[in-house]
C-alpha cells in the first residue's frame, strides 16, 4: 500500500531543525548538491515576499533543486578543472506551492534572489501531500459525529483509533476532483500493528482545500481482525524463541576505503555525486569509473533515481477501488525516508548522512541518518579460475567481490522500501529495492476459506484478515552516459 | 565450454590418498553419507574379485552411494529416534565400470560384501570420462606424426602445446559411436591462459577403448591469438593498478553458529545433511526447519542437487559443431571440484570440508577443501518497519538478514562454476551458480570487425579471437517435501 502521514515523525524532527551548515561552505557547493537549509529559508522568503497579501495561506508542497541544464553542467565541469573561475550553471530551486487555492510551479534563482518563472498548473494531478495537511485531514473524523457513531456501533474506543489519508487515484473523470483524499482508520487496542486491524466499510472523503469532510458513508459492519499475535516488537515476543545466533560483524581496522567529500563519493574505481530529493529520495549523478589503462575516468551514468512507485490494488469494492497510489508523486519517496538504525539497517562499517526537506511552511527539516554508505563484503567471488592443466603447479587465482552500497529506507505507511544503489568493481551499478514492512490487509467477515464463495480480492491469511491483491511497480529514471554516449 | 582433464590435479591428490577415517566412525554413519575411503576400497575389491580374469582391465568410471529407497529411509529415520536398534536401509554403492569393453552398472552391497545386481548397458550414452583416460587420449597426439607436422607447419613449439579431450555429443546417429572423444590443443608460449590461444582447424578423433587416434585432419591454418595481455595471475600484472581497498573482514568472536556433526549441519532453525558425489557435486538432503510454535521440525526438501550442466555451442564448423557438453554426466561436476582458497573463495569465518572420489582403478582420492560453509552477513535486512503513526515514540524494528552458505567450486576446463546452497532464516533455500573463469574462444583470421562478412558464430573480442556463442543450462533435481507433501 502506499499512503502515509509521518506526521509525528515530522514534528519531532522540526525541533532539531536549525543546526544550520555555515554559509561559507557554499563556496564549495556542487551544482547538483541538494538545497541547503539556508537555501530553503531563502526560497521561502522569496516566495512569501512575492505574494505579501496571502503569505499566511501559502503552503509549500515541494521544494527541491531545479536541475541545471545537462550540457551546461557538463561543459562547466570540464572547463572548471582548468579554469576554476568559470561561473557554474544558475543555482535554482523548483517549488510547488499552493497560493490562493492554486498550484504554482515556481523557479527561484538563488544567486539573484528572484522568481524566474511562475506557472499555474490547471491540468490533472495535484502536488505532493504535505504531512501537515495529511495530519489535518485524518484528525477531522474525531470531530465528526457520524464517524463517532460508527465507532460506537462497532463497540470501538475512539482513543485506540488511528487514521490515515489516502490519495484517490484517477478513473477517467473529465473534470478535476480537486485536492481530495479519503480517510481510513485502524484500531490499536492491544497492538502497535495498526495495519492488521482496519476498520472496514467506512468511507470518509475530505476536501483538503477546505479541510472539511465532504462525504461520509458507513456501509456495513465488518469485524476488526483480532490484535493477538500481531505485535512485531522484539520486546513483546514470548517464548518459545528460535535458536539465537552468535555475534557476527564486519571489521575494517584501517577504516573504510571510500571518501565522502561533501556530496561526492569516491570508492575503488568509482566517483559519483549523491543528493537527496523529497519526491524521489536518493539521486546518483555523474557516476564515472576510472579506467586504469586509459588513466582517465569514463562516464557511466549522468543521473539516476527512482522516478515513481505505483502501487495499485485489485479490489473493486467501494472502500478499496481508488487505492492506486503513487508513492513518490503523492507521498514523497524521500519525504517518507526514515532514520536508519545503526547495526541493524546497515552493518557496523556503515557511515551515515542526513538530508533536509521543506515543511509545509517552507522551513527546512533535518532528516538524520537518511543514507548509509558501506562496503559490502558478502563472501562472494568477483572472478576466479583454477588451472589444472599446467603441471607441476595448480594455479588458483581468486578475486573476492567487494562493492559499495548507498542505502535509504522509505516507509510509506505500512510498507518499507529498502533502496540500494550498489557500485561494483567490475563496472556495473546494481539497483535493488527490498520490499518489507507490514502487509496491507482488508477486514473480512470470513474466518475460514471454506466460507468464501465470492471474489474477495485477496487471500484469507487469518481470521477476518484478507491479504489484498496488489502490485508494486518501481520505475527508475536512468540517464546513462556510457563513455559519453547518451 | 565444458571439457576438462584435471589430470595433474588428480595425480597430485593421489599421493595424499590414504589418510583414511577410522572404521569405528561407521557405526554413526548416516544412510545418506557419501562412501567412505574404506567403502571405496571394498567396492573395488568386490568388483575386481567378481571378474578375476579381467581385473587388470577393469576401469571404474563412477563409484557413488546407491541412494536408499526414500520411503524406507524416512520410516527408518522416524523409527530410529524411538528404536535405535532398527536396521538402516541397505548400504549400497552404485558402480559404473568398464569390464571386457562393456559398460556395467553394478549395485554392490556393503553389509554383505556382494554384488546385488550387474546390468550391461547397451543403449546410447557412455559413462563419465575418467581423468586417466582423458589424460591418455590427450597425450596421444604427441606421438602422432601428422599432428607434429601440423604444429611444424604453424611454427609452434611442441613443448608449449597443451591438449584436452572433448565429448562429441549426439547428432541423431542410429548406431552408437562407441566411446569416442576429440582432442583439441592450445598454445601456452608466454601465458598460462591456454584457453585464449586455441590451435584451430585440426581435428583429432580418439577411440578411448583402443586408446588410438582413429581420424586426423588438418583443415587450414588459422592464426593463434597472441599471448600478450592474457595472463590473469596477480603476480604477472603490471602498473597502472586500480585503487587498492583497505582490509575488510568478517569476525565471529564466539565462533560460528552452525554445528557440523559428520554430514549433518545445523544452523539457526535449519537441519540438513550434506554429501558429495563425483557426478553431481554437493547433495543436500533431509533439509528441515524448526517451527518454534509447533516445536517440531518441518520437512522442506528431501534431496536436492545439480542434475546436469548442459553447455551447447552454436558454431557449425567442422571443429566446433560437436561441442554440446554434459558437464555433470560426461566430466563430473563433483569430480571437477577444486580446492577452495581460504579467505578468497570463502570469507574468513568459513569452515572447510573434504570429500573422496574414486580413481579409475577404484581407489579413493581425497579432495581437500571441496566445500566451505559460512554464515553470510551481507548487510541486508530480513524484515523491518518504522512506525510513525503512534506518538510519542517512533517504533523502529529491524531484523538483520543472516544466512548459511554451502559452497563448492567446480572448474570444468576453462569455466568455474560457483555452486551455492543458501539457507535463509525466513525458511527459503536459495540456489545460485556463479559463472566465472575464462571465456571459450575460437581462433580466427580476423583482426577487425570490418573484415567480417560471414557468420562467424561469435563476437570478435580481440585480434584473431572470437568469443563463441554458447549457453549454460543448469538443471536441478529438487525433491521438495514441504511438510511431507511430495
């Protein structure tokens, strides 16, 4: 599934916001570097000043780097080596903001402190949902009498209910739906695994612009699956446990073999730039590999990132049909990144990096430990051969495999995506997305598969619990430039 | 490609043969254990005694365990727990021997020391080639005047020539070809990478039974690709080198978490039996996983192994069309296993195991370090979730991934197959074959792709060097018994 409102996470970050990098650092800035905290603040100020009468109503749905022109950047990089005073391509931010109930796409220049372009979007689609508006929408139900009555009818305690916002997809409508979401709730009461306890058959529709419930329907009562056995926390597990494994760790007595210089990472024969974006998460740019024979770097990839994660469900019922999530475009694959847990999300030899995103008011929010970088020593072999045909010796040549991994984890609601970029010494880049987290389930009246004689759009996993049929389509933007051939 | 004659390797093993495991160990023998050295010797003696007049001519093409009946074994294992005195299934060897120029398939009982069955094979196909007969066949050319003349015509030094034997495939003949191989030679002269220097267009056909060259043809002279730049040994590499990586190793201060008890391996929730076979290499049997809730082992796989590696080439020329190798059935995937190189083929925390195969005379040959077993800590995550929806805490639960790997490397001529059986804590068994080693190339008159205007069945990789089109089909025998469902 693919909703999210990392509301609380977001707020707790907010307090640790303003430990800002000194401005002098900017002199060394790479044109592809993510926006700095100072730059976020300047973007906010420039946009707010341009609309003084509505400043309090402006919401920043997205702020990120406005990618410089590729050819301009490449020639600047080439000239920069010999003529360091050449001016870099313009440093600009791309902003999506709601101003006067309209979606503006703005380009803000950070050298001249002005708005370069301001385009109002009238077409289909709407900007990324902010955590703040998701939080606002999902709280509305708690003051909505029909919803409280619906809980009451089911015998559910309101203080155990957690709600989330769901994008509604597009089903061929010829007119825009506006910025509308649905709110769907879960029941804790004895577990932290809320996703296993959906409160089914209630439809709540919210207009984000008015921040009001525009439609409510309580269609039928479906049992909430039971809490027992759903808590996944180690601290809550009870015996019998499986066999415990002895300690195992990776050791690098002389430290890592990679060098992180700002956003530039160098390891083995690889050199690349790593940045972070609220929508797409990690962006790997200018990846090149050193050719020892030619004694020069050879271009491999200009820019690569996850461009979208499309997660459609195959359930046609009233409360499910609209679930066709765009995790990057609607919720933010980067925005939903979570702090990596040292020694568990990444091995002992990992190094961590943070990033910044914009809050709804445009102010920077620090996201600590959003990336980890480590050398992977998985016990694999890069190349080997044993030659038995040339006496008297047995020739055995083995090159163990080592690679560099850049990892981010994005938790979009119940699903955790483990996003790896792996650089291999043989010259390949391997992209992997590990899908984990908690299954999206649908509450059901069924307790045994023998009772099922209709299409239920899922598999009965436990009493009153259907695992909903769905797909995860992960698409990549890969601008490969092998030896400059685009 | 898929030929082999690990002749020299074989001979060097031979001298370290008779450090034999004490017989008393057999009391604890598992019915699926590979044959012990003592058992090989008894099999040899029983077969030789059964044909006293031809003993000197008997060749043992294969000796291995005659797999006990599955149901008999499973019920014995079940009863054995409660009634340890129950007799195990009969301990038998399966033997393929050439006796009086006929292929015998024999079953030898190791309790009663007798031959249970003796079947003469009259159909197509022939037994595994022994190292000894491959060696004999490939040496014949050096006393064959037309071959020496062919070398002379090409200006090649005989002392730099290495020859190998090639199985000839089957192309719809209605009569058997007998036991025939072709011999193909390579030229060292400045490299150990013989496979890059084929001496093309000479066809040598050998009848193994007569151990004589039955046909010779020198069709045309093709340049032998040059030696420069083909030596792969680390000691022979010259600057410039790529960047060197700092040390990285796996550490298990309290030792490994697996227990090896004879052929039985226990790790985490897994329990399985590991044996070795000359034809198929590693055999994993009786793999079961402990269910902590049910508090019992649940069956997953009765028996699994690589049943064949079929490597056909797509070259229709006279010297290449027949290359359609069965690496397991013709050369022995186990027989071609090579000693694993500690710290390179397997990580620092690996444990090594040896095995035995039969020489052509039936005597056991020790193969040291044929398996390594290690826990893989690749920095992956088995399961994770971060929960942001339940204030005030951020719940982060991460279970790092750990697995157990059983590895064997089989080098069939130029190709090295890295054969892994990986046991995962989530209950899956992952089989992997890494394909490495040296490419099979064909010598060619071409030095530039612009010269090519005919089908050359390959890609021009370097001057006079065509990478030959071919496939590797790896098939597995997987007798899965999930929860006893066969």
